[in-house]
């Protein structure tokens, strides 16, 4: 499968999940929090990674490159290994099988997410409870001002902030 074809098929899958293409990523907008997904290609091979972030709409900047809270999709290890195999275009997998399995896994990873984190307070809960959530410095500053009860220094990886 060629890269161009892979990206086109990924776009079809993401559109079916309610994402819209915007510049180099796909976005699913919510009232307070939106979701971003983009493909990142490995520098060393024809392997692609799906990257996922939340975006706080009040902090939205038109020319944003990424989101505000990086979040690893909550998939078990078997699915992570399988999606990596499917997204490695050097693997000899039939195109129709590759896309069918990728759709299945992305549906499982992303389908219910728009119901999980719809507000800033739910995003705060997600950040506090999820080991795979990494808020950016602007998000931490924003949340400190807007929600003074938040103590980012208790988030473990942000003790230096």
C-alpha cells in the first residue's frame, strides 16, 4: 500500500467517526473540548503512528500545530501491537484486510471518547486519572487560573512546574 492511499483510507475511517479534516490533522469539535488526530510518519521506515490529543476550545489558536493534552488511546497491549503492524506499510498485508482491521481498532479506540471527555472538568478528571495524559504548559497555566483547586504539582510528571 502506498502512503497516499493509506492516508486517504485513514481519512475515510476518521470521517466515519465524526472527525473533519483540518490542515494536517482531523478534528472532532465539542462544546468545551475538541479532539485532534493526526498521522505521524516514522523517520526510519514506512511506519505511521496515530497521535491523539484533546484541545480546550477556550485556548484555541487558529494556527495550532497540535493539541493541548496528549492522550494515548486506551487500548490493551495486543491492540497496540496490532495497530503498529497494520500501520507499517512495509508489512505485506492485503490492503483490504489492513483497512478493515484498522477501522475495527480505531472504532474501538475512538468511538466512545467523545462521550468521555466533553467538558473541561471531565478533562481535568481524565488528566488526574490517566497515566497516558500529558497536558501542555499552557493547559496547566490555564487550568490553574480557571480552576484554583487543581494542584498540577501532584500529577507526578509535572512536579517541576
